[in-house]
C-alpha cells in the first residue's frame, strides 16, 4: 500500500498504561495525509492512565480493560478489537505481556516501542541498568511483538548518547523525545515501502 491519494488507512488501536506521550505523537502522526494509520481506539489496563485523556481531546474511542485475570482480559480485548475492525495494534508504554494465544489473532500486526537498544536491556528499569553498567549509548527500538518479552523482529532503532552525569530520569527524558519521532518512522517503514 503506497501513500497515494485516496488510500485506505489502517484501523489502529494504541494500548497504553501510563502518560501516553507516544500515543500523542502517534495521534499527531495519524493526522498527516501521508500516514498509513487511523487511530480508532485507545485501550488501557489502567483506568487512571493519564494518556486516556487524549480520548476526549482528540475524540477517539477509549476502553479500559482490567488485566488482573489475563485470559478473560484478552478475550474482552479481542472482542473490542473485532468490533472496531482493528487491523494494527501499537503498544505504547503498555506494561502487560500479551499471550501467544492472543497474538496469533494478530500475526505480524502488533508492534511495540521499548526504551533501549534491543536486544540489550529488555524489561523494566532499563535506564537505571544502562547507567549502572556505564554504557556509552542507549536508545529506543520499535519491534514486532511476539510472546517473549521485548524479543520480536526489530523494525527501527535510534541511538542516544549517555552523558556522564545522566540520571535514569534525565536519560529517560532524552530517549522519550527520540521515541516520539521513531515510532511514526517505523510505521512508515512497515507500510509505505
Ligand atoms: C516509553 O518510554 C516506552 O518506551 C516505555 O514506557 C514509556 C511510556 O511513555 N515502554 C516500555 O518500557 C515497554 N517495555 P509514554 O506513556 O509517555 O508513551
């Protein structure tokens, strides 16, 4: 599918658990004529996720699903996604691992952003571990999702230099800034070439 006039955009759901700054950047990107995606749904496992406010601001449907019981949660999620004809899932700070059983319904259609240069520093507390290990570089990665944590095929990465006096917070902030640009670029890479 190319970015020619009149092409049909891909119905996309963005899954969040927190602030939603990547969600915001994806929404802005989706409004671009050349963007292959149309964000139809924001889904969160936390009712208090700050990012859910973008639902009202941008008039996008939102859905809260309690993930305490994963099998039930995934069934509900699947039904919501089907109802809304969703063909692409973008995880953006979504802190739950989706099961193999769920993912098989969306083969190759789930992508994630992670704040490290994968395959290094999978999982939590990325920035703290990077600084502790005196790494010269960190960064962010957009990748396809499989049922193993932060392990699917890499789509794009961006390097960020670690400064001598960086704290996990200062490093996280600089990387997040890069994430906002990387995620849209990764989507363009998948669908427009
Ligand atoms: C981002 O840094 C994202 O890469 C990270 O959570 C943050 C969410 O920020 N995701 C993970 O660590 C997933 N393993 P945001 O809610 O402002 O987009």
